[in-house]
C-alpha cells in the first residue's frame, strides 16, 4: 500500500520533521523514501514512482548492474546459442576493448553520448578499423537490449547512436585471360 506520511526525528539541532513516501516496487518489496519538504512534493514523488512501476520503467538505482556484470550474464546466457568462433570474438572484444572503458559503469548510465565517447577513444588510441569499432557498438547495444528484455533497465538509451562509415574496399578480380593462364600453369 502506497502512502505519504510525516516523519519526526531528533538530532543535535533538536526535533526535525519531514515528509516521506512508502510504496511496493515491481517485485512487491516495500520501499521508503524520505527528505521531502512538503506534503505536495512527497505526493508528486509518490505519483511518479507509482507511474514508473505501472509502466515497467521503475529501476532501483542501488541494485542496478554494472556493464561488466551484465556482459557476463549476456555471454553466459548466449554461450549455448553462439558458434565457438563468435563466442571467442565476443569475449575478446569485451575483455580487450569494451570492459576496460565502460565495464564499471552502471547500465543505466550508458547513453548515446557514452557510445560516442567510446568511438572517439577507440579512434584516437587504437588502430582499429571502423568496421571493427562498429562490431563493438553492435555488441554493446545487444547486451543492453538483453537487459531490457530481462527487466533490468526500462529502455536502451544507446539505440540512437550511429555507426561509423565503413571504408569501401575496391576488390580486384582476375580477368578471364588471367584465370586461363593460371589453369594452364597448374596443369604443367
């Protein structure tokens, strides 16, 4: 049951009063928040919390995973679905490039600007191709989508981040004359 109530406490300044709210989170666990100066302020905060819970957008910031913890859950979950080479590539990208940069960030802190900063750092400090950096970005977005699917965050804030323009490699093919010449060499 959600409600607004007045709190009283004593400290070195004497008796203090303030307003607090109590509500049940998404999992039915009772939460209390205090520090509101007026009853109206507390009622607005309670209405906002209840709306977030109703819409599935409520996130307990204290219990939010770091990107490293989420990446470990993602890899463990997808390990059975991935080819061995893909699994090795993903873990390599994570351990060598991604986790040293954003591994300790809370997943609710990772936004489009975080991705843009990651791209800038990789372009300045490594000689990775745009194609490889784009693969990192796709993996980061996929991991955050996994968090949305499991209800750990309400929305993937990196969806608006743009990929880098990839260089087009002009491929050269053998002409018919060159192919015939090679076949002739191999037969001899």
